[in-house]
C-alpha cells in the first residue's frame, strides 16, 4: 500500500448543494449522504481514495471499491444509531452472511442544521453472523407487502473491534488508525461461519470485562450468556478456552501467564 495513503489530507464533512428535484428532507438526506460517500470516503480495507456506486435499486450493496472490490451498504440517519439497525428481508440477509460478497456496513449519522456528517463507522462483513440478525414480525395482512419478514442488525452484539470509526463527534480518525483496525480482525474471514460466531462471542465477552488484562475466570463469568447463544453445546468452558487460544494465535490477545491474558492494543 503506498505510504501517501496513510497520510492523505482530511476530507470534508459538509454536504454539497441541496438536490433541487427532491422536496422532502429524507430524500435530500439520502442523496446528500450518498454523494458524500462518493466524494469523501476512502476504502478501509485497502485505502483506495474513492468508491464507485452500484446501479440504483440493487439489493444489499450500494458502493464498491474499484481497487479491492469490497462491497458496502450504507445506512444513514439523523442522530446516533441505537442497539438495532433496520435492514431488509430476513431470508435474504441470512443467505447473504454466508456469501463471499456480503457487503460491509457503513453507518453514517448526519446533522441537517450543520448540513454535514457527524459520525461514521464501518462494520466489516466478517462480523456478520447469524446471532446478530434478528427476525422481525411479518407485516400485517392489511399491509401492501402482507406477510413480508424483515430483519434487524443487532449492533450491540458486535464487539468494538467490529465497529471501526472513521468519524467520531465530527472528528476524523487518522487514516492509518482505520486501516490498522481493519487489518486487526481480518483473520475472522478465514473461519467458517459457526467458528466466527464463537470467536465474536468470546471477543465481546473479553471487551465487556472492561480491562486490558483479564483472567480465564473473568471470561467464564460470561458462560451463561454464551451458553444461551449455543444451547446445544454442553462444553462451553472448553470451547471458550479454544477460542482464546485462536485469538492468541492470531495476535488479537497476548498470553501473559497461566490463566491470564491481555488485549492487544497496537
């Protein structure tokens, strides 16, 4: 990767002129945010300086990187996202998470008063596993799409390592910080879907301990929560130890001494 990509100049957080052919604020915001991504955002996977846009009404993905071909879906709204993000059809999403071209998710917050972006973070596609997809109730029989079943993405089940900030509170993060954070978890792509789910659960448990250095007993404290995710597994503690070993071997954790680990920070 060329060194100048690490030191690229800051991008603008402001939107351009309002699109004249849209009257509603939501339509204008959709066009503004899409144009902003095309004009300002870089690819967090390879560092390329621009995205290209897929044709309109394509399901799932909105943008792709012309260099590395990573695909991205954009979700934008006023104010911060909560624990859940509404997405498309449940069945399609369940099929997508196993596909190699499952898009990464861009979550963008904007402020209409300041006419610009306030927060942007990206969830890499390797954090999309079955446990973070929630099935919604079918639409009522009186609805235009009666019986259609949508889904929610459970953002609060994704570890912080899987929510990579590019802009936080109107402050851009250094490009190298973003690229390094992306690289830190790419090892998950080499794991089968179920194995990724286990690793992500243990990563989330480690994060929720709230300390850089922790013990095996600390992680066992989340045994009930993990068991609830995997009710058919009767060997939760051995499975936890196995995941910690994988995370250690991948450099995500450091082994300090018997039963003691440390979360790697650089």
